[in-house]
């Protein structure tokens, strides 16, 4: 037991010493402020800072107004397209048959009109045929039937055209969401196209506190994060109405670069600086 008491004394002494002496505080460095703010602000020298995204000047989510199975998909993602070029075609046999029937009706109405015109020519006056009055009403009826047949053909063709999706402008196919044989529903997004050769920068968090200082034509510097490069540009548009963003009202400001870098793509994020006092 004596041997045990000699061991405990130093240990207890150490414990009592620890309780009596406060530990020396260690200085902790404060976290560095982020170089990129999480909201827009204006500096003392009139520079507006905000976050932004790269977007095409025009983009369209394409869909059909009717239901039907996909017959043809004539484009793939990344394809350049021209205005009016066919993108996707639905299989609509009933509508195709309606067009054929309407064309046949037009041909029949035209034949009837030609038949009514021929026997009743009386003579030519100033290069125009003169018709006997008793047969004029029959000819007018034939003309009305032809007009009606042409109108029915126009309607049938318009219905058939609803099964063909075409590009509304020159652009690039960004997304294709369907394959042949798949049935699509009205207003389902089957393809997305955009003008990728005309990208622009749109702010996402420019608040009402700064918008009053921003005007079209003001110079801007755009830092594309993915490229880690700065590019010069200018403000070309300011939204006339605010939208809700992260519980705050923000205004979209559009900036176009002086020269678009080939590496810049739709969806890249950016930080912008607008010089409001050039």
C-alpha cells in the first residue's frame, strides 16, 4: 500500500495544479471575407457588383399541340438548324388522309367550274369572256364550291402541319427529349433550341437598391468563373419589372460582350461590374 501512495501523490498534485491554473487562450484568425458577394451592391466610386448567368439571346422549348406517336426525329443535340427546318414529325395518318381527300375535292370543284365556263362563252370583250345571264348563277355556284374546297384544303393542311415541328429561327439544337415510336402529349417539351452564337449575360440578384444607377450603354466588366477571365461589355437592356429571387425583388440587366469567347457556353456563371460613372 505504501508503494501505491507514492504514485497517487504526484498524480493528485498534477490534477490540482490543472484546476488552479487557467489555460492560455489561443488566438483564432477571423475567416477571410469572400471576394465574391452573395448579393448585389454599389461601391463608393459608382461600380455596381452583381451575379449573373450566361444565356442565349433567344431560346425556345419546343412542343406539339396534339398527341401522337413520333414518326421521325431529324436532328440530334448540337446540330445547327435553319428557320423552317424540320425537327420532329409525328405519325398522323388520319390527317394525311384528310389532306388527300381535300385535294381531290379541290380538283373536282375546279373541273366543275371549267365545265360551267366552257359551254357558255358568248364572246370576248377586251380580252374577257362574257357569259349569258341565265347561266351566270350556275357559274357563281361553281366558283363558290371551289372557294369552299380550297378553304377545306387549307384547314386540312394546317391540321397536318401540327404534326411537324420546325425551327422558328436559325439556332442550335440543345436538347432532344423523344425517340421514334414514343407518344408525346400536348405542350410536352420535346426539344430545346437556342441562339448559341449570340450569348449574353443576365444578372440574377441586382436589387432595387442598385437598379436606379444602371442605364443602357454603360460599360461593364464580366468575369466568367469557369474560364477565370474578364471580358468587356455593355448594358443593352434593363427589365421594366422586378421578379422575386431569394425573398428579394431583383431586376434583370442584360449585358452583351464586345467579343464572345468560343469557350463560353450556355449556363456558365459570372460576376459583373457595371461602371455607373464612366
